[in-house]
């Protein structure tokens, strides 16, 4: 059964230039960074003051894809300049660089929204394994799954945005876990477009290697497993696959349900969790597809229940560069600023 959540249709008006919050992006030349620049340049209440690359050398360069949207140049990475020219900093950097830059900006009393995995894992042992460049977490870090932690995000010094795979998995599963409906194994079969591997070319992302093929990778060794298990508080089997699309994630999630769980209980748990969530669309038995969410900030979730056997299949889809990265980061910016979460995203 499809669920339609009503929302107001009014849109925030643009703030005057003097009243706008200054924001900047480090890592603006990557796929997620480019999306951030595009979104922030159009945002009605902020001014994009700086866009920088991931490296500290090189000449400034334009972003031709954003001509007449944002006509600035991408400068080499300069932490001091970032701190002087912006109040809120977006980091779309590799993990090691984010760990260093994020800590430096916090010391300068800046607020940071980080898209890397550098600050996601709370366990020191797990973080040492997956993100060793972050030996300790600085104070004020909040896990930035917008629909789950909005109150904490609003007070955060550093918002650590979830990974793209965990965003889809957690939005689908956490309401059921909260309701005590899951009992037994959870299997997440996830498929992502090529942009999820980042912009640096490799044999795996070469056109001739992935076109016309689907490949599983990092079985039992993907770092997003630790993130999903941290938030769910239970173990999962997570298997990612690379598919020949430029963007998008589809996860088929297999769940063993508590004895006596009905389809109506599953539906009720999800509807209660997302009754006022502007970017989660519940589709019920109409299972969603990647094309329904590409180039937008929505996560669509559908499901079917086998009551007789106590089994649930969920399908969650999102755009890995938007709801799984840049869009969710801007959604968290809106929460930090006390704005409607849809500002600059619809």
C-alpha cells in the first residue's frame, strides 16, 4: 500500500546577502563535491564563498558544468583560508584528509559537515581498522542521518554524514528494529552505480570492465558493514555490487521477522517513523526503482511480507551522490541553521 505524506508547498524565500551564512566546500572537484557546489550555489539562505580541491597545489580552475550557476574557480586546499572565509565547512575529501582538516577547523571554532567516513565510527577498535587516520573522535561529533538524529545534528560541531549504502539500509531497517520486529538474520544485497567508487580511475571502474556486467566486491570486508551494525546494534550480512550505471543505489534487504509479525505491523512502524520526513517516500508493495530517485534527494522504500514464513523483503533506493552524499549534507546544513529541511533541495 502506497503512503502519501502531505507537506506544505510553500518555499523559503531568499535571505538578503548580509544575512546569509557563509559556506565553503573542500573537495569540490569530486563527484559529491561538484554536487555540493551546485546545490549550495542555488541555496536561498547561504553564500558559497570558497570551493577548493583536495590538494594544496595547482592553479585555480573553473567548473564548466556549473557555468552560470556558479562562476567561481576551484582553488587549492588552504585550511586557513577556509576558516577565515566561511562559518560552515563541507568536507568532500578522502578520509585521511578529512580527519586532518576537520580537526583543524574545529580548533578554529568552525562547524563542519563531513562526507567522508573519517568520523562515522564510534568504536576506537573499529575505527582503527577502517579509518586509521582518525585515532580519536573530537568532541561534538554527531552521526548525520537526518531523519533519525535531527535534534542532535542541530547542536553538532561536526556532522558526520552516513555512507551511501548505510543511508538506504538504515532508513529501511531502523524503524523495524526500534519496534522489535526483527528476529534473526538480516541480509543486505546492495547495488551501486560507478560514481560510488569515486572519481579516481581504476581497473574496476574502467568502462570496458564494468559495461554489460555486474560484480560483487568486498564480501565480508566492506567498511560500511561496521557502520550499519553500529547503528542497528546487531550483525548483518552486507554484500555490495557494482552495476553499470553512473549513479544510484538499490538495496534488496532480506529480514527474518519476530513470530506473529504481520504486514500491518511493518507498515505501521515505517509510517510512524516517517510521517513528517520530507525525503523518505514509502511505496508499500509497489517496489521502487533507481530511476524514481535519480537526481533527487529522496529515499524510496517498498516492502512485501510473507506472514506465514515470517519473512520480509524490502527494497530501498536512492541517488548515491545526493541523498547518499551531497543532498543529505545540505539537508543537515538546513537542520543546523533551523531551516525547513527541504530548503535548496526541491
